[in-house]
């Protein structure tokens, strides 16, 4: 299993497009330069009044399927 670290900063107004159904995926560049195309619904547990902000560890299997997304301290 592989992991990448993502630094995400999505303000609330950008997230509203997710809830309206206009956007279903979010593209983020990892710290090591890889582009990650993430289904937007995986960010819902991390939404605050200001949006989604912070560093996250994304764990995926050999075929690229998401196994876990965790906020880093």
C-alpha cells in the first residue's frame, strides 16, 4: 500500500459546488508532485465552517483505489 500527503485548502464557497452537484471530483497535487484525482465526497468528514483546510494522508492500494484518508496533526 502506498501513501501520499496532500495539503488541501478549499474555501467554503468552492465546496458549495460539491453540494450542488456541479463537481464530483477534486484534483490535488501531493507534496511529492503527484496529481491526485479524489472523489469529492471523501472530503465531507473534514468540512468546517471555513471549508477544508489542512494536511491529509491518502492511502491507496496497488490499483489506485482509495483505502483511507486521514487528517494529519
